[in-house]
């Protein structure tokens, strides 16, 4: 009996771990991979950190070449000067307006066109896809586009910036592939319940497509925010310039002033211009960088889901 009790009272042996240990080669690969990614991140972040340091440094420190990763002779005078520049903020407002309206129009065109192309029973579907793909490889060129925009009366209007890039064929094909992978049974059930095609699109398809829609919104927003060439071609009025064109003119003017004033004032003009450019570039970058964290969780899933064939 005592032997039985002692046997029963003995603690049960700990369960063996079923976890497979990583091999030495895999651990080495993981360490090398992490180090390589850290180096790549550092290389990519270095220009931004240096830009930030220059924006808070004095022109003399920039001229002496002592600004690297940390500000030297910390000051915010340039930020104050730029904040008091009415042209800069007017251009900033134009960019926000162009981005919001352009992204909205682009998403309406892309989602509706992609949904139509995703229907395999649609007559003429191959022709519509071919027309879209054709524009990826062939276009009229700058001069014909300029003549077309002018003849349509869109020169010196925001529509010259918004409408020409409002439909990206790459985004269209990604969204088309995503819609094709949605279960067809959902639409069949909705049709039985009496929903029209518009009802199916707005009440079923779009709510299920948040990932790809967020990805496309990010793509179009960055496209419109960074676009300066369209305004450079089609706009003569400075009050309609986007902030990127304002920044381009600032950099071009700074380069000209540097070359003209180099003989008279050494490189002081270059240092002052570098400080102003750093401040304006940072102010242009910050809003679009702030948008990305809100759509980042949809970004990878949206691209992957839109690229998988059913």
C-alpha cells in the first residue's frame, strides 16, 4: 500500500516539448537577414534625418559642412519665415484640394471600371481590357496632350491636373483581379433577395474590398500629392500652383541664385537656400507620411489579394 501511495503521490513527468529547434544555418540566416534589413533601413532613413537636421541648423553650419545627423546652432527662424509665406500656404491648400478631389474621382472611375471588367459574361470585355492595357504602352506624347488639354478649355484650371491621371491601368488591373476573386455565391444570393447591380456593388462588393480600396487610395493620394509636372505644363497662374511646383521653382531659383552669387558671396547663398529647401521639403513630406500608418495594415493584404488569380 505504501509503495502504491508513493507511486501515486509522485509528481507526473513534465510533458516533452514538441517545438522543433531551429537549425544553426536557419539561425545564421535569420541574423544575417535582420542585419541586412537594419542596414537598408538606415540607408533609407539617413537622407531624411540629415534633411531634418539641416532644417533646424544655421546657414553658417550648413556652409561649414558640420551638419550631419544632429542640428548645429539650433534655430527655427527658417520655419517662421516659411510659415509667414502666403504663397507657400496657398500652394499647400491647392495640393490638398487636388489630392482630395483627384483621389475621389480616381477611386470612382477605378472601382466601377474594374467591377465591370471582372464580369466574365460581359460582352466586349476583352475589348475593354485591351483598350485599357493599350494605354500602358502607347500614348500621344507631351505636345498632343498639351493641345488636347488646351482645346478642351482645361488649361489654367485644376481639371488639367486632376483628370488626365485619374485612371491608372495598373491600379485598375489589380482591383479587377481582386473583384474576380470574390465569391460569386454572394452576388447570386443578393440577386435572389432582389438587389440590383448597383445595390450589390455598394452594399456587398465595396464593404468586402476595404483592403484593396485603402491600397488604391494610398497610391492615388501619393500620385496627386507628388505631381508637379502637369501643373508645370498646363498652368501659368501662380495662385493655382501645387506645393510641389512651388518647391520645384524654389529649388530651381536657389540653384540659379547660387550660380549667379557664387562669385560675389562665396557659398553663403547656397547654405541659406539649402536651409530653406530642407524646411519646405519636410513640410511637404509630413502630411503624406502621416497618411501611411492608417492604411499600412491594409496595404500588404490589398496588393496580395489583388494579385492572386482564382
